[in-house]
């Protein structure tokens, strides 16, 4: 079926749709296969009672706007897709229930080379794949609504701002986690994050990572924030390059076989009496082949350096220093400046 212009209202069923012009979809409908042309515009509108369309296979090369509870199984995008918040509030019968305000659902979403996808509001993606040359923006929402992602594989460009939740994330492209655009705190949460060879990750603001694996020839940078916001990392394994500036908190830095640099803050602390920069590490293990450098004010509770590891504590022009609780050194260690060590075993 080739459509020049059509409005759908309630419960129409389509087997194959070739959409080359303008198409508006509102209400409960079923579409098995949808293919959109480069010059097309397709709008999935919200419904005041939460009705939604179900689409099995979507191939988009044009413009597509999605608002509401619509459900997509297989989705491939080479055009421009906007997944937006709902236009209407939840129906009255749902006001006292813990229902999401808007929830467009995608089973498998592939953003192809040249594809552009922007996501705002509460939505769910089971599997998100962003190819090299693709761009995905997961944007902040003024009321703190967020999207949830099961498995994310990024080889292109991906930006995240807001309270979004990611379970398993693999990056081999450019991945930027930004502060929120709105004045509420920002906390994008990542369960398992793997940065592959050639991948670049930038993290700024308040976010939480449970497990990070930064592979060889991968780069991960934790930037300072002007208001002192920081990322919290429970477990991090580094074989690539990792840099920390600001008040980030790392519980366990295990098996560092790459390069770690902890540098001074870029911004001055606005509150008197607080340290200018304080990246905090609970347990830091520098393994054979690992290199770690600390400059400025940082804190390490337990520090171990293996036989072929290298640790360097640099001097700071203003006399800033690191404090280390327990140190066990079997490798090479260099100390210059006012650094403080409590228990030291060499």
C-alpha cells in the first residue's frame, strides 16, 4: 500500500505500508511492516486515553515523530526519529497507580549510519544499537522523566543527559554523559559499562556506575563540574587510559594495567574549608604494566602496587597533596611534594 496522505484514528490493520508522503497515526492500530521514504514525514500521535499502535517491523529513512505508548518490535532508522513525551497526562483511572507517564516501547532499535535519533521522556528500549556514523541523543526532561535501556551497543556518537537508566552498555565510539539541562541533580545510572578498544567516554556531573571495564586502547575521562558534582563508581577495571578531575568517588579500582591520571580540579570550590580537589579511591590496585599518577588533593584508603607497576605522586605548585591510608609497594614508586602516608609497606 502506497500512501500520499492518510489519517488513522482507531483500530486499522495493515500488512505492508510504503509511506512516501505524510502519515498521521492516532489510537489503536496494527502495522506488520512499515517502510518510509526519504521525503516522508510520519507522526505517531499520543491518545488522551493511552491507546497506542503496534508496529512489528519499521524501516525509516525519512522523518518520524513518536509520542505516546506506541510499541515497536524491530526498528531500523536511517533518517531522523524523535521520541517525545506524551501530549496528554495519564488517564484518570491511572492517576493513583505507579504507571509511567509516557512509555513508547522498542524491542530492538538499530540506528544506522546517517541515522539521527533523539529521545525525551519516559520510554523503554530493550536493545539499542547505534552504528558507526549514527547519532543518538538521550535528552533531559524538565520533570525528571527518564528512559530505560536493557542492552546498549554504541559505535557512533551518543549523548546522555538526565536520569536515564542503562543496564548493559558497550561503547566503541564516542559516548558523552553530560550534566542535566534542568536545575535538578543529575544521575544517569549504568549497571555494566564496557568501553571497547577505540572507544571514548566523557563523564561530567552526578552519575552512578556499578561496574566499568575500560579496555586496552580505550579512553575514559571523568571531568570536573563547576558546582562540585561527581560520579560514583563501585567497581572499575582499567586496561586503557583513564583520567579523573574533580570529586569523583571510586570504590574499587581493580586490576589497573593501563594508565590512570588523577589531576587537580579545573574549578575552585565555592565553599570555604573544603579541599579544592578530592578524587576518592577506596581500594586501588596497580597491576603489572600499570601506570598511575596523582597530582593535587586526592584520597586513597588502600593502595597496592605490583612488581612491574609504576606509581607517581607529583608535586603541586600550591602545595596540594594526596593522603593514603595503607600502601603496599612491590614495584616502582616516586613521591614528590607534601603527600601523606599512614601505613607504608615497601
